[in-house]
């Protein structure tokens, strides 16, 4: 392993195990040069690797600091199930959740031809329109994630879904009242670098990948009636699920 | 939006909507220079943005190509539930799964002091050891993901878990036979850039973030007996879950 990688590895270990907590100022290039008896350039390479991994931020001229990661607990299952099923989930929540921060969201509504991803999942014919509710969610004024929910126009029209306001009881409840109760959902999670538009919309720093979380909601008879495209910056979220064994399940899949 | 971003956006749209399918050769810098009437450097910037996002790979001197993404279907729920509960999941699988590729894995077993992450989740005392089974999984000879499973030494010793071999019925079944049946699991998914060691172990290209998937398995009385650390390259996986509404659930969380 080259020397710069060894130095980076030591710093990374400190960040991971908590001995260099968020907000800590890293040793300077001069400090590292002296401590490891290496060239300045080697020290710089080590720090730069940590910046690219998103572990450290540059705050010139004050130096480099361990990034403050307070990931928001993001639980897709909460949509159907307000309370976790097991006590461990509550413990987990208490440890991880970003409490005490002020939430805010902006909502835009548009009638659009859906992107290919959405069209295929909603099984729409060519030329069929969708209603999209585009939300940006903020915590303490910082953008946290985006959430674009698509509904077939034929289902959503003449409902509150068309209004660019918060729907206190939720868009799913509005659909349920129209006779379209969602009884299951598929979650797909892709991991990738952000597009320039996402970088801008979510004010992402370098080395910040995103989870692209696609939800498809189905009625009892298997009809897809909702697709949500969520963009979740990696430095601000942990996605959590809980799974229970069904009584009939074997201990492990063969 | 600067011109290079507009060019990148057009190419990106083509990649996303399938009109530039995997393996397609991108227009060259010269092509883009001519088509958009821009400086060579502008064209280069557009292509470079797509490389950094992981959408395109350089295969010099032949040019730039749309990356071949055939994400492996990765389903944490399958561990407890060999068959999906709903027909939509099967459809989804058929669309996405990387079929016909030859799987292979390497297994190493070690007795180690657990990393902080594992120690906390297993609620181990200082100095307690764990058994770790470290697996690298390959498809058609290409490394796909890594899977490090940690068990308290006190539970795993004198069992097949200690042998660096495949356990056909699964390590969970071995624990169940010893009286430790896992009835629930928590999944935590973090999204970040890879460490240099992960980059090397998984042969990752530029612009390839990873999902860091942590599983904690619990017995009926809430005892954590297994923690798995999975590293899943974003260009090779889609993580999928299915959720069912319980009869008692409201349509949506308040």
C-alpha cells in the first residue's frame, strides 16, 4: 500500500471509530509531513483522498474538518406502518434519528408525460399523462431530499392531489377514498453519482453519491397506481427496513 | 445552464431512456464540437462529466462507451422468504435479474476483535471476540460484492461456521439448530464512496459509489446474534424490497 494510502487509512479509521468525531480539525499537511516523515505532496494526497470519499470537507483557510454526518432515518415501511413492529427498531431510531431539526417542504404540481422509468412501471400507453407532485424537503433550511410522486392523470384529476399544498392525510389516503387502496409496494434502491441538476437542487458537496429510491404502489388486483422517485444524498440518510420471519418460513432460503 | 452541461444532459437523457443503450459508442469530441458548434474543450467537459457520474467508460483509443449496467437483483428479504409474496415481485425479478451468469465465491474465516460498528450492534463487552466469515462473490469471474458476517465467538465455536467452506443450508440454520433462531432482522443502507481497499477488492471504476448494507439479526427475545456488513457497488446492484400492508394498517401514516 502506498504511504499516502496508509496515512489516509489511519485518518479514516479515526473517523470511523469515532476518535476523530464530526467537526474535528484534521492534522494539517505540515503536521502529517512531520509526523510521518513524508513529502508535503504525499500528505496532500492522503487528505485529498478523504475529501473525494466525502469524509472530510475543506474550509479554507481554516483547514480540513471531519464532515458532520447526521443521517436522517429514512424508513419506506413507515408509509404503511406508523409504528415499528419490534422494539429493536425503536432503539435503532433513537440512536440514529436527526431529532430537533425543523422540517419544511416545497411542493410543485405539474401534468407531464412521464419519464420512461415511470411510464413502464405504471404500464401507461403512449401519450397518457401523469400528475407529478415534486417535493423538496428541508431540515433547518438545508435541502435533504427530493420526492417526485407520479399518479395516472385519470386517477388523480379533480382530487386534492392536483393542488400544490400539503395533503395532511396523505395522497395515498386520497386514492384509497376514491377506491384505489394500495396494499403493497415495491422498493428499488439504486446507488449512483448525482446528476448536475441534483447536485444543484440538493446543494451536494464533492464525493456525495445518492440513493435513487423508486417506489411502485399496487392495488389488491395488481394495478400500479403510483410511482415515487426519491433522491437521497448519501451523507444525509440511512435507509432502514425491518424484516420479520413468517411462521411458515424456513430458517434460511435454500 | 452552461453549454457543456446541456450537452451532457442530452447524452444522459439518451442513456437513461435507452436510445443510447449499453455498449454504444458516444459521439467523439470532434463530433460534438461540430454538432453543437462549441470549443473542443466544452465537448471534453461534457464527456468527462458523464465519466465521473459512472455513466460512460473510456476505452482508449477506441473512444467512450455507454457503460454496461446489468444490476444484480439483491433482495435482503429472500433470506427469510425464498419466494416473493406478490406476483409483481416476480415480474420485477424477470426484468432485472442478471441471469445466466456463473456465480462463484471465496470464503475466509477469522477470529477477530470486531470493528466498533459490529461490537455495538452485537452488544459485546470489551475484549469479546467474534468469528467473521468474509466472502467475495463473483459473477462470470468479475467481483460483484463482499459479505462479511460476524458472529459472537461463544455462539459459533465448534460449529460449521468456523470452517472456510460453503454451508449449504446456511449459517442461520446452523445457529437455529443450536437454539438461536433469528426471527427478525434490521437492514441499514448507507450510501458512500468506496475506500481504496474496497476499490481494489471489487475492481471499481471511477464514479462508482457503494451501498454499505448492514444487517443485524435477532432472536425472539431480542438478542442480536449476527451482523453482516455488505459492500454493494452501485453499478452492479439494485436493492429490492417488497412491502405488504397489514390488514390493521391505515392507508398512510399520519
